[in-house]
């Protein structure tokens, strides 16, 4: 609907499961992001892939593992999650155009994750 | 600590009234952006204001930026029930890091 497609939209998993979230952007952008949105908290940046460089938030637990095989696809691999990881996971993309250029994000609809 | 902080956290108004939301931030910025999010969905970009601009308009939206106070405001005029959503400010910091930093948002409820 917005040029950024996330699947699945809803996911329920147990703490011992391994699952993946997928994001695909059809906008020709050169940067992709994972954000975590928990209730009543600011959006938390998890990972950025920009111009083939990966930048990560050092506070993100290792049970979250990103993969970006090309500029159009982004995955978030999940394993041994905790109930507090339940949240809305948002993927976004943008066209980064140098330090002086504006960086406007286009978001997907999100993947609602529930960890039992 | 978070970069953007919106105020108020929640706002309820009647259709036709104006809604004002405020955002404060901590570091120097290239630009500040406002996004809207309908319940359980992704964020949608509304408007961007650069650090050398003081005011910007887009339809019923008016954004101001005061870099000396590190604050911004979003005004929605003549609100409609369809404006009901959460509104977030996001800062594009002047650090070379190319990811936006978002606040917790203001939840706006427009009563018909």
C-alpha cells in the first residue's frame, strides 16, 4: 500500500521458536530500517542498512538478527525471544542523498509480534 | 534519553477546533519531520522543516521550528474526525548518522 510491504502482519510465537519478519520495498531506495514500537514508548531504532553499511543500536539483544541480501529486501530473524519482545516491528526505507539531504522515511504497515 | 519529546501525550478536541502539538529535542538538527500513525499501522510522513526555516505550511498543517529553544509545534486547523491518529516528531540530527529519532507521540482524538 505504501511501497513498503511487511510480512507477516501478525505473528504469535513461543519463546523457543525461530521465525523471521520480511520487508520488501518497491521504491528504489538505498537505505532500510527496522524500528520497534512498544506501547507508550518512543520508536526504537534497531538496525539500519544504508549504502551497504550496517549500523545497529548496541542495546538490541542478539536474539534479533538482521539480514539485508539486497537493497530491496530486509529480514529480521527472531530466536529465543522473551515476552517483553512483543511489539509492533516497523520496517522503513529511504533514499539517502548525502549529509545535507533530507532523509524522509516510508514505512510499512508493521508486523505485530506476540511472544507467549 | 530520547531525542524528541511530544507534548501533550494525549489531546481530545471537537471537530472544527484546532489542534496544537509540541515537540522538544536535545541536539542540533538538519531538519525536523512530523509523521502520523493510524492505530496499529505504519507511520506516514506529513511535513518536513529544515533547520534554517521557521515556519512551513501544507494544507491544514502548520509547522514552526525554534532552533534556539530546540522545539517545534504542529498545528492542525479545522480538525476532522479523520485526523484522529498519533502524531510523532522525528529529528534528523546533524551527526552524519542517517536514521531519524522519534518521540513517544501525541495521541489526538477528534470528536465528531
